[in-house]
C-alpha cells in the first residue's frame, strides 16, 4: 500500500491540475487545454470598448447589433462572418457588443482555430445555461483538410445534432471564403491527368463554409478624412486638448504613410503615442 501510494503521488505530480469551477457571471471566456482536457478559462479583464468608439462602420454596427438583440430575445438569429481590411473594427465590434449586452446575459467564448475540433464539447458545456453565448473565432482561415474546418462546418449547418439555441458563431477573417483560392480553381476547362474530374464541385466545397454564415459583413479601408476623425476621437478620449488635436493632424498622416495603412487600429496606435508625448 505504501509503495502504491508513492506511485500515485508521483503520477499526481505529472497530471495537469483540474480546471477551476466555471464562474458564469464572467462575461468573457477563452477555451484552453491542459493535456487532453479542455476548459473555459475566464477573462479577468475584458477589453473595454463601446459601440460609440467604432466610427464609420455604421451599417455593420447596425446589422450586428440587431442580430445580437434578436439572439438575446430568443428570436431567430444568424451566425455572422465579418471580412475585409485589417484594423477596421471587426473584432472590436464583438468586444463592443459584449460591453453593451453582458448585463443582459450575453457571454463571449473565444476559441482559437486550432481548438475548433472541440466545438461539440463547448456546446455540451453551455447547452443548459440560461445565458446566450457568442463563440468568437478571430482571424479565421483554413488550409485544405484542417480538422477544425469540418467541425465548424457541421456546427454552422449540417450536423445531425440540433443546436441548443443559445450559441452563435461570430467569426472574423481577411479571406471572404475562409479558404485559399488558387488560379487552378479558375482553370476548370483545362483538365490535368491527376486533377479533379469535376473541378466545379471542388470550388463549391471551398466556398461552402462561408455560405453557412447567415450574415456577411464587409469592412473597407477608411478614407483620409475618416481616419483623421478616428484619430480625433481617440485623442479626445485620451484627454488631448483641441489645440493639440489640430497640431497632431500632419503627424497622424505621416504615421499612416510609414505603416502603409489607414485603419482604426493605426489611428488608435498613433493616438496613444501622441497622447503619451504631449498630454501632461
């Protein structure tokens, strides 16, 4: 018995600790793995951003907020795919919806692409909960035959198991169809000896995942005036006086040239740098 006890003690030291109990009052979670076990890890300090902070994406905000309100009310709602230019507010929109509606029972579970095969386990975990859960997949794209691809595809629309009704998928991607598209896909008329007999069906398979999202929201690069307006908003938020904001205009434009992009993210980075240097 003493020898067995020592063996068990040694095994215990190598086993991962049991996951902590889930605090369902926490508004945001990340799906994490310890060994072969997955669990919901609470996000202790969720990003604080409001819908009013997201400028020049009015239509996208309106559609996403309406869909989320329907979801919270127990009405039919769609999975959402947000695609387009980087830094234009796709993931920030999900964070802002959480900030506004967490008090009404909205919860967000962030899942990495590598863990999408665990989606059935996540759904089982939350199926009996009264809260409403957005499974958030950021910067989503797949290479051919990745395991998470089929798991997500089945969850969206195609599994023999019905949905519990309290889970939606909100995903962001820089690829509209989530899969790599090659020039070979356009050469359906010139068949190779080792190619597809029905190349059109192969293309259909590639775009079938994105079509399972009920709502598509597209985000576009900002115009110069829009970018400067976003800079002004964040400088005001960070406590810059009006004269400093006006003086920052030229440097804000130079900042975009150095980075090759006019986006909300670039505006936020510039505003932080300027405020740190000029606000006492």
